[in-house]
C-alpha cells in the first residue's frame, strides 16, 4: 500500500474541470515529482490533497486513511504538510514566529525547539534573519522559510509546490540539495515543478500532467530521457 | 494653559473609550476584511448587560469597587458569547459569499440589535447605577481628573496592553496574525481558521462591552441606540489609524477623543459630531491607508 495515493480525482473550479481522473501515488521514502506546464493542474492537485480544494469525485488516501473530506487544518495533524505555491510566508511575522506557526499542532516545546534548530542548521540564512519580519526576506529566503515551516509539523509526507519559482539559479541548487537531505531524513516528498530538469534529477519517479490529466508516468531517469518530455519540458 | 491640559485629560479619557471599540473593528477587519457594522451595538449591549449585572449583584444599593469589577467582567464575558453567536449565526454562513453580502449582513445584524434592544430593554433611557461615587482628584492648579475618568483610563490601558501582549506573544495571538495574513496558509499550518475567527469576534465584543460599561459609569443614561454614534466614530478612528492595524486603532481612538473634546471646548459643542467625519474626509484625502497603515510590500 502506498503511503499517499490519489485515486481518480476529479476537481472543478466553478465550471472549469481542473483535474480529470488523476491518479498518482507516493511510496514511503520516495521523492516523486509532478511536472507540467502552467495550468496543467499541479497546484490544484496539491491543494486538493491538503484539503484546501474539495474533490468532486475520487479519493485521497494517506497511510490507509481516506482524507478526501478531512478539513485542511486536520490533515496537517495526520502527518502531511505543504509548502504552498508562492510561498505564502506570514509576512507580518518574524522568521522565528513563522516556524512556530509551522509547529502549531505540536505541544512538545523541547521537540519544537530542537526541530527549529535543525531547520536553522539546514538553512543557515534563516538563523541570520530569525528576528526579521519574513516579508522583508528575499524570494529565495522566503522559499527556504516556507519549506522549513512545512517541516516543523514533523510530517511524514511533505508537498512542495514550485520551490524554484522566481528564485536565483544558485539558490535553486541549494534548495534542491536540501530537499534531497530532507528526504534522506525519512520524509516522503511530492514535488511539483516547472523546472523539470532539476526535479527529475532528484526524483525517483515522476508524472507529467497536461490540462488536468496524467499523460505520462515513469521512473524519473526514463522521463528525463523521453523524447516528448525533452521537447516539451527540458528545452529540447 | 491649564484649560488646554484639562481638555487633554478629558480627551485622552474619552479617546481611550473609542480606542477600545475601534480595536474590535480593526481586528475583525484584519481577519475577515469585514466592517462589522454591528460592533457599536455590542457596546450598547455591554452597557445593558452591565446594568442587569449590577442589579444581580445588588451593586446599586451597596456599591463597591469589587462589584464594579464583577459587573465589568460579567458584561465582557456575556458580550463575548453574544459576539460568538452572532459570528456563527450571521457571518459564518456568508463567509464564502461576495464581501458585499457580509457587509449587508452586518448592517442587518446592527438593525436587529438596535431594534431588538428597543423591544427587550424599552426605548426609553435607563439609568446605570452609580457603582463608584464620583470624586475629583486635582492634578495641578486648574487641572483635575475624576476617579471615574481614572478608572476608564486605567482599565482601557490594562485591556489594550493585555491585548497587545496576547497578540504578539501567545500561540493563539500569533495564529490570529497568521490568519489575518492568509487563511489558506494558516490552515496549512493546522490552524482552525473558523476557531480563530470566532475567537477574534469574542475578544472584539468583550472590549466593546468594556467600553460600554466604562462609559455608563460616568454618563449613566443608556438606551438601545446609544451605540450608533460611538460605533461610527470608533470605525472612523480605526480607519484613521489604519484599519487592520492594532496600534493604529489605539492611536486613532485617542486622536478622535482629543479632537472631539478640543472642538467642543474651543469651537462649539455643535461641531462635536462633525469633527469625526471631517477627520475621516481628511484622512481619506491625504493618507487613505491611515496613519499606521502602509501598503505592505512583499517581495515575490
């Protein structure tokens, strides 16, 4: 049984059929990536998994439990968190308070402090800026914060929505290195990316989404070698 | 000079009442982008609950500071519950509707509270018992403060300071800030946005109720429509300070109170109510985001 599986998911935004019978799954310990163009439905899929967008039909199973109708704030407590598209850091709170909000569902103060320090080790820039309002951070720093914040709930599965979006290439490499490290520490990663090259280089398996449908599904290395994928997403 | 200082003392006291009411407007706006037009009526309910509470505690015949405190706390607590019920019954059902629906709902709730109040309490003025007999304390030659004013001032400062500590330093307070920034991101943290919203209404309502009781302590005539004008003015105060901004509401309230008292003292009491709206027009022309409000620049 997969740790996370999405089965035949249909999602509508008003009249728009955003996801059409999408099925994806992630096994414990994997990095799985979803690639696809703008508007393919990647973000919608992650939002539906997290309970932010209701599913019309189909279901989302997490560790054997149907979470399709579980409200977003309860899903976090089950062990599944998300770093959303556009980062959505709490601009009016300091870096440290953002991390504290990431651990909102937890009560173990010592453990929270420990994890916060671990995040500062993983992202030393956040330590330098811990008292700063997060709205004043650079895009790359906000992205690090968004990922760190998502990890503060000690998730077993983390959804990362476009961590490379609008970030300097050098920082992107840093961030991806850290994603690998996070995964190595035992967190399953479902990674949505437009930067297919980077995503496929760290993932074990991948899905290609086009206009709300999964059109390809394979091991990452094979997807990276696939002619159609190369032409459409890897620049030739 | 002493006249001016005396006016200042009166203005700050009166302004702290506006500040307490303005806090509720600004907090609810911060979290829901809703102007809760029924908020001034909670101030009225606060005064009436205080009136009934002083009867229960037999505080009119046998007044004491302890009883006055009990009356204040009872009013704050029950008003918080009323705020919760209003939020659940009136605003929650329209939360996903266009913002105009919520605004119209707020106006509806306001009318309901005013006319419901007239029905239940009667339209005529009621007299709030004198829980604390008035004494005058001389501050310096020609400047004095009454013990009632002092109580208003002290209680307001304690409440505002408490609110600030709560919002900045507790987990729930930070969650309120998180929700005011983004409902979606907050729920991704495991924060129950619904609960935070309800809680915000409760806090705002209890502060308005405190304002109602504090005002009734010094000017004891209360009636079901007493919340309209102070409500409007506190709303202007919130806009003045920058709506959604908590320190802004306090400063806006103080500016409003001082301006009113000064206008009354130096120009004419006739212009007392007008000054609020003059201030509103000026701030909207000069600095629409309010004194503390600034367009938050977010890097993307």
